[in-house]
C-alpha cells in the first residue's frame, strides 16, 4: 500500500518552479551556475522567503503524531517583497522504522508565474527541520516551460508567525 504524500513539500516545490525566469522574475540573488556533476546549466535563486500556510489534520493523539497530515499553501517572495512562486502540498507524519523518530513525507506542486509546474517528493526528519537544518526537495518539471527540467528547493525554517504560518528561507535551483 502506498503512503499518502505530504503537502508541505508541495509548497516548497512551488518555489523551485520559477526556474528559467528566476533571474528576471524573482529579483532575488540569482546567478547562473552548474552545480558539481550537473550536465545542464542552472539558475540558482537565493534570498527567497516562503510563507507556508498550514492546515493540520490530527490522525490520532493531540500534538504531532504518527498519521497526522498537513495540507499547505506556500507563497514565496523575493527580497523586494514580490510574490514569485506558489505551491500546494501535503505532508504525512510517520515513524521512521529505523530509529523510531518522527518524519514527514512531503509532496509539493510548484506553480511558476510563467505557467510551468514542478513536482517533488521527499522524506524529511521533523527534528532536523524544526532545528533549522537545511532540507532539500528534488524537483522535476511536469508542464509548460519547466517540462523536463530538474531542480531543487532548499529550505530552512526561520520561525513561526503563528501555529498555522511557518516562515522558511529558500534557495531555488532550476536546471535545463
């Protein structure tokens, strides 16, 4: 049986979808780069801020527990405060069978202003994410001008505005 995919990741991936237009559209700190071992040119956009709006559904007991799901919507802004990408996602909380810690399985769909979309999934350690350790979601372009492109959404928790709004620092990389 396949586990449901988390939505928090979807929001993060939305930021990555900005891809090819990142330098012109995002207005963040952008540079052309080819990450090590990557055969295609990439656009890397840093200094983005993700406002992740969360709706939690308790699966069992109060608090964060195995079986909880989170549906999220991400609004990602550049340093000038302009909305540059959005995302929709889901996160499923589960217990890691290796060490018994809580993890999230994230899934995100990122919508670019150009109409392109990106999709990604990844498991992340909740403890590492809450501690602000950088997490990375691999992305694949699924439609429009991002079709076939690859990338990543690297994010770190900056803090919380309230229980339903998390703030992340984001670096978006789009290649191809």
